[in-house]
C-alpha cells in the first residue's frame, strides 16, 4: 500500500469520524454551558415595573396576582428582582417533581426582594403542592392590629404525602400575629397538615439559614390534624409522623412566644440554630426550642439564651407526647426560666428522653426542671455552671400544674454530670419518684438537699483557667478539663452514649468516660 | 489513449479536490479538537485548588497582616484593627449541594459567628468572614455574588472579605471553615478547624472582653417561680 492510498484512507475514513467526535464534544460542551445559564422555564418578576410583561427578563411580570394565577411546571424558576417590594400574598400554583423542583429565588444584586403581606393571613402560601424551593426572600406581614397571620405558611390537606420543601436563607420578620398557637397559629414559618379525609404528612422538609425575628407568636413551627394518639391523651390513634424534617442554621429572635417548635414528626433533626429573646410578649408558657407529640427528635448544636419570663422561660424543653428525644451538644445561657424543662401531664407520654453533653451557663432559677409524669429521663455528662449571685434549683420536680396536681416524675437518672456552683443552689426532689444520682461531680458551694450519690466527687474539676473572664465565668477553652482533673476517666460507662463529647472528641464505649461535657482523655492523654 | 489520459487527469483532479476538501475538514476537525482541549484546560485551571498553605498560624503566634476588600466595598487592614478583638473565619460561601440535602459546615459556622457578633459587638468584637470557597472546590464567587451572599445571610455588620488566596496561604488554611480568634495585641489565641460551637467561641471571646450584655431583667429568685408548663 503506497503512501497516497494510506493518505486517502486517513482523509476519507478516519478524519470524518474524528471531526464527528470533535463536533459531538463541542456540542456537549456548549450544551453544558447553556444549561448552567438558563433553565427551561424562567419567569422574572419586578414589582417596580410600570407594566405587566410576559415574565421575561426584558418584560417582567409586575404583580403577585400574575404569579399567583400561573401554574408552574416542574423545573420552573420564579425570580424576583432584588431590592423590590411586592405587596400581598405570594401563592404560586403547581408542583415540581423529583430532581426537578420549582424554585423561587432572586435575580440581580442587593437587598433581597421583599414580599410584604401587609396584614394578609399569609405573606407566602403554598397549598397542596410539592417539590418547591424558596430562597433568598425577605418576608413581612405587618399590621397595626395583631391577628392570626403568618409569614410563610405551607399547608397540605388530604393529599397523602407532600414531599420536598426547601426554605433557604429567608428573612421573615414583623409578622404581627396574635397569641394563637398549635393548628392555625400565628408564626413566622409554619408547616401544617389539615383535613380528616385522607391521612397526610410532610416528607423531606429542610428549613435552613433563615432569620426570623419580631414575630408573634412562634418563630418556626409545625402542626397536624393527624396528631391524635394516646401519647397526648387521645384514645384514637390517627397520628402520622412527618419524616425527614430538618431545621438547621436558623437564627430566631425577638419572638412573642416560642422560638422553634417541632410537632408531629418522627426522627426530626434540629441543629445549629440560635434562639434568643423569645417569649417577649405572649404572656404564656413558652420556651426556646422544643418538641411536642414527636418521636426520636434530635436537637444538637443549638444555642438558646435570654428566653424570657418564668412561664416557662426555658432555653430547651422536652414536652409531652414525646418518646426518645435527644438533646445533645447544646448550649443554654442566661435563660430566665432555666435551662431544660421535661414535662408531661398525667396520662400523657414523655419517656426515654436523653439529655447529654450539653452546657448550661448562668441559666436562672431551674437547671433541670421536671413537671408531671415523665418516665426514664437520662441526664448525663452535662456541665452546668451557676455563677455568683445566681439562685437556682439544680433539679426541680413538681406536679404538672394547671390543675394536674397529682402528677409527678416516675424516674430520672443523673450520671457523670459536673455541677460547678459558684452561687446558691438547692435540689427540690419529689418523694415517690425514682431518682438515681451516681458518678456526678458537685463542686463549689454545697447545695441544699443534695441527693446521695454513691460515687460522688466534690473536688475541683480543674476546668481550664476558670475565673479568667471575671467572676469565674469566662473560661478559656470552655468547660474543658485539665490534666489531673478528678473527672478524667472516673465516670460511669453508659451504653449508646452518642460516641462523642461536646467538642467532638470520641467517648470510649469500653472504658470509663470522663465526667462532664468534655472527654479529656480522647485528645490529650 | 487521449480519453484515458483525459480521464486519468479528471480522476486526479477530482481526487485532488476531494483530498483538498478532506484536508480542509481535517484542519477544521483538528482546530475543533485543539479548541476543545484548550477550553477544558482553561476550565481545569480555573478550578485548580489554591496553592498549598505557606505556614500554619497557630495559637500564640502573631496574626499576619492582610489588606482585603469586602464585598460591601470597604477595605480592611488587620494592622489598623489592632486593639480590637477579631474573630476571623474562613468560610465557603457556595455549598456544593444547592438543595442542602447534604449539610454544609460553613453554613453552620456562619450562624454562630452571627450570634457572637450580635452578643459581643458592644464589647468591641469584630467578626470578619473571609471567602475561601476555592478550598471547598467551588467556583470562586465574584463581588456581586458575595454581596448577595451577605444580604442573603442578613450580615449588615459582618464584612465578607474577598480575593483572599494570599491570605489563605499566609494563615495556612487548608479547610473551611477555619476560625481564628485574634487578641487586641495581634496575637492568635485560638484556632478552630472545622465547626466551632457557640460555647467554644463564647468562652474564648469572654476571656478577652468579659461577659456580653445579658438579660435586661434582674435575676429572679426561687420564691418567684410560678408553676407552669408548655403546650
């Protein structure tokens, strides 16, 4: 075969194939670029525009009415112009699909677009929809008169499972609600199941990075008509637990009533939230972060402080209708009503709660407060600091109240805790309750009515540099232990202890752990 | 014979034309291939992770000076902030999973940096965020994107510093978030790699500036406890 023939074969046979391959590569490359830029259905809204256009970037819609009258297809994006204000209720129609949600977001730069409800029942409202993401909006619903109203309200009614909702980086504020709570209550953000015809629940809900403030009554909450079960004193069991609910990275403050309340869920995760200045105006019994009528809820890495009043005024609360609640790695401080409430009226359920590896600093009045008939509460490896001038009940037990005077805690177990008392403290325990204290370290001023503890320690726990911040409060390195601390390796082994301490150090399962919220041995021995 | 010669000549001409056309296609194909390779090479370079850290700044060491602009349009020189307590946090501003079904640790950190800023602003504590998105493998955001990021998180008082590659190297940052607490004398007192909890941040800051403003109400006494519970 001569060179000409070879050349011809290359030119005729191989090069076209190479050209085709190259063309396909370029086409794929161009398609990828294009997919990054523009989705198939993108609608633009500029409420400052003088005319109502076609929803394009050049001719945007200019009213919520137009948006609300549109049924959006899966994969649609509704983009509001940054820095603009749309008045009324945003209530778009339609649902997305798996891996193809409908997205509400902003376009342009600057302040988030504002949806101003101006006293409507809801500023943002989704009803019987699924697969929605709402991002980067400012939402208000202010009025001269308080009334039943919400900022963002997502409702499912008689539809089975309403799936996939994302509320991301919303700023919800100035919601002038009233003091109604529970179903149809006033709130900044609320998910609710209604109806009685078909068992209905939410699945795959994430509320992440939202700021909620100056809201009456509740910051972030949920409720359901499918909530009846013996755990809340109802004979008929119609309870349907919502699944895959995550409330994460939210900041909630200046709230009339409760901060973050999780209802009707199973296995919900509430983490990395900050709640402060809650219960500012309701005059009712409210707390910072808590579950009701939910099972196996995990609360972790949250901070709650300055929750007001003594009704209840706790940073955290395990309320009734709950089984298997875990509070771990949380930080409460300066809460007026106390650190942690565990409560249940007679004939309701509050059982198997675990409160571990948390830190309480300068919470007032009550650290661990039991109201009513709670069962098998385990409180271990927490570190509590009671500062000078504080007068608290370290453990406080009493009937549920509100006429339920016969109730009392059934059983509570306190292991491996460090109580650092620089103030005045006492224990108020109820006779007839099984209270077990073991392997705790009580340091500082002796507390009145301190219960017997077979393996009690009362030596200085040698927290790192205590007192450096003034009056014993500013402890460098938090409440970590130093070498030689009697807390090191002297705790009681606890099965399924979560595997790590407040700082993320591994806690041994096969050797005595340290007392308190710090596992010194894992990192420093 | 003439016919054969002419025919051969025509055949060669046609063949040459075909070869010429094929050559042009070959050149176009080669150009496209080279172009594609070049485009991907450029994209690859764009996503190349930042260079290895120069030096790891630990607690006890002096914080290297830097001069960075914020997305909000202000200039920040660490040397000019001497005398203040600085909480300097290198974060990722673009989660790789936009749906957040996979959590992003930088988002966790931002919540508690905001909390510290809110509680300790009156004590002179300045929180500075440094965008180090490239460390997390994300595309480096421009100023407008970072400004929107600040708005999205309602961070009016927290500057988001940008173009930080040199600072990232000088501080020896290899993961996000990484947070450093800098004392008024310019010395680093703490370095947290990964998430730093509210309590960790608060206690370290308290050691430098004291307690934050707490509840405006006086501490109540046990005798004033009212019975009552929630729900």
